[in-house]
């Protein structure tokens, strides 16, 4: 098998990716690219990154055999990669630390971020506090309502949370607003982008920082079961936890990669946020070319998902490439399926998963019974569900 | 000579600079756009920049975001914008029209197809804000194949090597973004812009327009002292916001007239 070597020098994954931004940002992206190339070749950078992951985040995160659940499903054994146990409760912190270290190398004292579920906002606020940086987080007004605990956490950590009232008031609009801030404060500010999307070099560097998930699993799975899993799965919003899980496995033959998107009310209703699974057309948004939910005029469609972190009309360009090249498959599960898996995970395994991660779990619920008992599925449990308890209570007709 | 080149040649002979107003197609209502375009010309507009509404206008400040939102209430798409230009052309064959917007509405039509439709409608140039030269090879080729000008941005942050590259690719004119920020921002430094334009002249042969943050005749006059064209957008959109459908055209004509006077 030929070595997988993407993106190319200009950020392209086949026909996807690239640098589609206004001219004002080009120099800053070139600078970031150059600084990352230097950092990448600097052992001291990775030494510090790994030190932070170990001592601040608490890595490595364990792989856990969900035994009761597997037995009940009656097929493949389900293993969970426990990113929920990270400091701040999700995989987002891995990327936030990597980018904050880059920001520090570049002498930037102010960081900004967009956030959907609030996990990336919390991660960014956390590292900003840790490194003594000013932090501004843009968050859709709609998401501020659904993720109130995370908003308060960011404030406790000293960040300023700016509600975004434009458009659909969700993640994509927060990203627009963060870009507007960046273009205005380009000299002082580092934009810590929270997912494997955006203009080059973001999809690449986010992937590299989050790949610690797959790197660890690649060592842990053989320790546990004597071999690699048959299927590796993760939920896909912008695609960071999924690419962080998949990337180290791309060159491993026999391991199926499966991304799970949010089908919302159902793909057939149009109320979803699954550009890959729904075969959306290719488009250009937020700096890169990728599959994108849009209408016939090229306007971005308002998406729907029970989970704020997956409620995004686009997807990181590398996932579009993995789909087209056939290396990964993408499916979608509905709000209802994700919610059922959320409750199962709580009751059967004693783990409250994030609603985002519950999508990947729901797919495991569908897939495991179709597989043999000696087969193994690794699911990245991207985050914990503490932030979601208000949403879930609301759906159960309760107020906390 | 295409309409853009002819316009700059005429202005040069007259010792004037170009006044380029920007409005968003479909704002406040698609039925009014052609009329407003004629109103801009009545006030002395030399070139019209016509905004293509987009759901996610990342490079725009709140004023032009709202213009897009108003147009999108009426579902104004790029094909509708082209139809407006075509109607405008029925009674105006001289004023260049440059479409300005984001890449996705163009991308969804397909570059060669879009270029043909735009040429057929009487468009003269196209500026896609989120498509820097690196990604513009196919679009530029499609535009040039039908004699449309790809217009590029240059920013205060653009280093010299990029300026040289943009100079090589630019057709019609280049658009110098006068500040670090979004459209309609208020941190314009006139002295800084003048120095920058002088530096750009070393490399750039096509005319240089300046926009972002220019709001009044006084600033227009100052910028016109060094640039070849002055672009005013957010201020005009605000005028539309403050007008009624009945008064919008007249208000735009009056405002453009004061701005045009500052370029003479
Ligand atoms: C726990 C969790 N999982 C997944 C996601 C989705 O992001 P991505 O697709 O980049 O992993 C989020 C985003 O907020 C999240 O908080």
C-alpha cells in the first residue's frame, strides 16, 4: 500500500481543502504554516506538548471494554476510547494545547475561538488561563442557550464569551464571527480553530494534534486484545475527533474507518447536519473546499442536530477525501437513536457520554449485532455528557 | 477595450478618479435593484460593484451582513443577480458592473458556465472575496475566456512577493483593502493608505481602487488624491436602510453625487 501523504504543500486533499480566505488573512496563514513547519521539526515542541498532555490533560486516556453493553448487543465487542476522561471533558483540549503552544511561539498574547457545544471554548479558555493569554470565545446565541453550563465554565476561566446573533446563531455563525475578529486583530491575535476544518494549515495541524487519540489506541488495542480492532468509529461534526482517531489507522490494512454524522430528524426530512452521509454537493465555506450542505443558489442551509457540537453544515476536507477515496465510510444516526444510546451508555456502563459522542455509540449499537463475537469495534467517546444534562432533562420533560 | 478599461481611460483623460458605489443585489427588494443601479449612475457612479447575497458573509461587517439578509428573505440567488444586470444593460451599455461576493454561489453554478452567463448578462468583472489568487486559477481562466476581468484584493498585510503575483494576475483594477478588518469598519488611516498606494504603484499596472471604511466626501477626496478609484459600500447600504422604497433611489443619487464630486 502506498504511503498516505496528505495534504499537499498548498493544503489540498485531492480536490478538497485549500485556502479560501480573504486576502487580509493570507499572510497570517502563511506565517502559521511556516511556524508549524518549524515547530513540527523541533523536538522541544513535541516534548512540551507531550508533557502537557500527560500532566495537564491526564493522558493517555484509557481504552475501556464495554462488556455489559457488548453482551447485550450480542455481537462484536465494543471498546471505548475514553476522551471523556481528559481534563475539561473532551478531545478538544489536545488541539487547544497544540495551538496555544504555537501561539506562544509566535508571540501572540490574545487567542480567539469559535465553539458549538462549548467544549472547544472551554478547552481554549483553559489553556489561555494556563498560559496567561487573553481569550475571547464566539458562540452562537442558540448554542449559548443549549450549553449554559459550558458558558459559565468559560467565564470562570476568565474568557469573554461573545454571543453571535447572526444567521442560524449556531457553530457556523460563530466561526464567521471569529474570522471577522481575526481579520480585525490579525497582528495581536491567534485563532485557535476548534475542528479539522477551515483554511490550510488548520485541517492539518488540528489533525496532527488530535491524532494522539489514534496513536494511543494503536498501542492500547493490541495490549488488550492482541490485535487492532476491525472497525474504528467516531462522530463527525467538523471532524476533529474522527480524524484524530482515523489518521494513525489510515495505513493499517483491515481496519474499517467509519464516521458517524448527525441525521437529526432523519436524512429524508432534510433536517440534519450530515453533508457526507446525505451526499451533499461540494462547496466552499470557512476557508476550504469540501462537501457542504447548501441550496441550489449556493446558500448554506440551516442544519439541525440535537447536539450543538455536530450542528455544522460542512465537514473537514480530509473526510471528504477519505470518503471519495473509499478509505472511510460515513453514515448518520438520528437524534432519537443518539439519545437512546446516551441513556444505554449511562445505565449499562456507568458513563454519561456527550450527545456528540452518543452518535458514534448509536452506530455501534446498530453495527455490533451484525458482527461476530470475536470481532472488535473501537468507538471514540469524544467527550462526557455533563454539559448536556439540561438538554436531556428538557427532552424528558424535566427542568433541573 | 472592455468597459472597465474604457472607463478608466475616459476618467484619466478628464483628470478624474473613479467613484465606485457598492450595493447588494436584492436589497431592500429585488424589484428595486435595477432602479437603484440607474440611480447610482445618475449620481455619477463610474463603475458599480453589485454584491451577490450570501448566507455567510465572513468578510463583511454588520451593515453589509444585514443587506445580504434582507436580500435572502426574497431568496435572491446569483442567477437572479445576473438577470438584474441584464435588465440594467437594456438601458445602460456604458457603466461597468463588477459582481462582488463569495465563491460558493459561483462554485455551485460551475466556473465556465457562470462566466458565460455573466458575460451574456453584461457583467464586466468579478471579485470573489474568499478566493485568493492561489485558488483562482480555474475561475480566472474561465472569466478571461469570455473577456471578463478577475478583480483581486490586496490587503495591508499582503507582502511584496504576493503583490507581485497579484499584479501579474489582476485584470481591470485591483482593490486595495484600506484597513485590517471587515467592511464598514472605522479604523481607516489615510496617510497609511497613501503610502501604501505609492508603494503598490511600483508593481501594479492596472488602476488601484481603495475601499473598506470610506464613508464621506472628505475621506473620498483624500483617498482620490492617490488612488485611481474609491469604493464606498457600507455608507450607501446604510442610506438604503434609512430610506423607504420610494425614496431610496433619490437618496442614493444625492449621496453618490457628493462622493463623485470629491473625485473630480
Ligand atoms: C464531545 C464532542 N465530540 C465531538 C464534537 C464534534 O467536533 P469534531 O467533529 O471536530 O470532533 C464536539 C464539538 O463540540 C464535542 O464537544
